[in-house]
């Protein structure tokens, strides 16, 4: 049956403290662990959140972390091939422009449809978040990250949990948390992919030409010569 801690089971108001911390007598803080649920693809997250909706735990505070490819709704950035860079440039105001969707992020993260309330709240998926974001003109990418603070369960692709750079950029701290990896036999491939990089022969040839130019013009020769040797051997 549903656990008694769950606000939907007890009928009481959910814990008001967004970080879900309980005070211990000696002043230390006891944190309730989050569940990080990693899947291989974004499509699987959609399937799992639909399954969650059908259980007694549909009211548990949750979020879904995903890339800007799925959650950016800025008309220019979302159609660009380098969404991450363009998003960062807008937020830094490099060209005197900014992102109005980012500035409206609280409208989405604080929206009643995403705030757990007994009888009203239901588990959602990326499509739900994006369509609500479009209605409110608010950024789903950053709203999902804000919702992580109060979430009991966080869905995300494997590499968000495995790749230390992504963990840092997303502020994911796995210490003392629960980690579930769905279909974990795919982990090896995922780990290999995250440290692999593909280059074409034409890219190598272009790099060699640039390195030839550097070496022949005596620009940092001792750095560029070994690099040129690597390029030549690969070609």
C-alpha cells in the first residue's frame, strides 16, 4: 500500500520545507534522500512517468532533467544547432539581448500544476512541462532544474548521473542519495560514448594544414610538432 509519509496517502499538507530536511535534536540536519532514476533514452522517461501516474505515488514531487534539445522553447535558440552556446550567450547578455522565457521561469516552476497537492497533482512528462511552458512563456529547461530542489524523485538520462561534467553543471550531488539505473546492461555503451569522439578525415587534414602553418611560422613549435605528428599518423 502507499507509504504513510506520502502526502497523498495521509491527506495532510505536504512538507512545506522544499529541501525536505528534518531537524535532529543535536542540531544536525537529517536529509531525506532523493531517488535518481536514470534511463537510456528520453523516450523511456516518458514511459516511466506515465507508469508512475498510474500508481499510488503519482503525487510524489518529481522532476525530469533533460537537454535543451527537448526543453528549449525560445523561437531562435530552439531551432539552432548549438542551443547550449546560444542559450548561455543570451543569459550573459553578450549581444545586448536576453531571454524572456528564462526570466519567467518561476511562473512555471511555481505553477500549481507542478506543485504537489493531494488529489490535484499528478506525475508529468516532458511534453506536459513543455506545453505548460509555452502557455506561460516560461523556460521548461530551467524550471525542471529548479524543481529538483524539492523533488523526491528525479528522472534523467544515464549520462546525467555518470558524467562528472554534466553532474557539476546540473548541480547533481549523488552523495547519500538513491540511484536506480534502468536496464543497467547499457551502462558500458553509455560510458564509452561519453568519452568517445568522432573525427572525419577531412577534419584531420584541415587540422594538419593548420599545424603545418604553425610549425613553419615558428609558432609554439614544441607544442605543435607532436600534434602534427599525431595528425599525420592518424591520416
